[in-house]
C-alpha cells in the first residue's frame, strides 16, 4: 500500500514521462472552457524531450511524490537559464534585472486542492532569496485558480504583457521583504508628509502677511481722499485690490495642489503601515481611519479650510474692487 505522505524531491529521468502526462492532462487545449478558469490550466505545450532537457539546465525542477507515484511537479529557473525564444522572460529581464521564473507548476486532478502546489512553491521560495521570483499567468482566458493561488502566496501584479502567441499574461512578482529598507522608506515617507504639511502652513502664513500688508496700504491710500490726490489714491487702491485678488487666487491654487501632495504623501505612509501591520507593526497615521464615520482622517478637512480661506479673501478683494470702480 502506498503511503499518503507527500515528499518533495528533485525530478529525475524516470519521472519525465509522468511529468509530461500530468502537464498534458491540465493543458488548456484539453480543458473544458467553463471549468478551465476555476480549475487552472497550462498553456506551454512542453514535450518529453523538453522536460528531459530541463533536468540538466533548471536550478529547480521538483516533483511531489505520494509513495512511488508522482502527483505534481514544479519547474523553475533563473534569468541565466532562459532560452532565446522566451520573449516574455527576456522582456522582463530588461526591466527587472535578475529573477527566478516559476515556469510551470502542476498537480494531477485527483490530488488538487490538497496544498501540494503550495508545498512545491514554498520548497523553492525557502531556497531562493537572492532575487525576485516571478510567474506569468494567462489572462485570456483568465486563469482564476492560478491568480488566487499566487495572491495567497504573497505575489503582487507587476505588469501585463502580450507575447507573440497573442495570449496576454499577467506577470506576478514576489520580493523578499527587507526590514531595514522598509524602515528607511517609512521614515522618508513620514518626513515627506510632515514637510508637505509644514510647507502648506508656511504658504498660508505668507498669504496672511501679504494680505495684511496690502490691506494696510489700501487703508492708507483711501485715507487721503481730499483735494487733488483723491484720483491718485483711488487709482492706487484699485491697483492694490487687483494685486490682492491675484495673490489670493494664486495662493489658493498653491494650497490646493499642496493639499493634493499632502494627501498623496499621507496615502504612501498609510500603505506602508498596512504592509508593516501584517508583519507585526502598528498603524499610527491610519489608526481608526477605516472605521465607519472616520473617513475625515484620510481627507484632511483642515487642508480644505486652508484652500478656502484665500478664496474667501479673494471675494473680499473682488467686492472692494467693484466698489472702487463703481464710485
């Protein structure tokens, strides 16, 4: 009686025929269109000779044995071992650099959903730590099973490409988290967020100084409203009103875009905190932001008031200008 124990071992010559058989049984050509997305499928039509050649060239070629029977396999190799006709992998190499590509992972139908595919993946991921690991999943038709599988294992979507065969691929990537790098990035993100907030307050302070100076100058010019100097004083007041109106509108736009930058920096901090929270960290900027009624924690209503203040002052300048022209 064969053992139910699953063992992950290096593939050998005697496994090749069984590997090709499993791959053929899960190929897209032989799958039913209605069940293929849900069950998963392979599109690379590898022959026995191709698998046999990969025994010698691939750094990672493993099978899952249940007793003496092969029930699944995984084929993976580095960017140094890709063939000349692998358009997608060569394209990724130009942008990503070094990587390990999971070319195929497949489990026989009778042993599906028993965690064998995950065990094969983890067997490779535990050994490969030098560069990112990628996997290309067919998007047309959608391979829903493979997409969910890679998300569960911590892969993230990198890009979407369409090779010469016409089938779009979604390229998934898994990078090893580097604690020191995350700490530095979080510190930089927080500093940028604080800098943007401080800059906005400086803008508002400068606006108030300019407005106060213009208002004082206008009050002085309007106080001289007798004799021959009256037309000159009125003209000067009109000029000051136009300057005040223009300055108010300009500062309103500066603060408007400053608020956008602030929210973008804040979102970057929140996203880093979310990632770090999954690894034992705490949410600080994003604390309670996701709870009902706390959406204002993400939208920064104070920043909105900062934008509205110059607009209100601009309306005052506009009203003053209208009065001066009408007189």
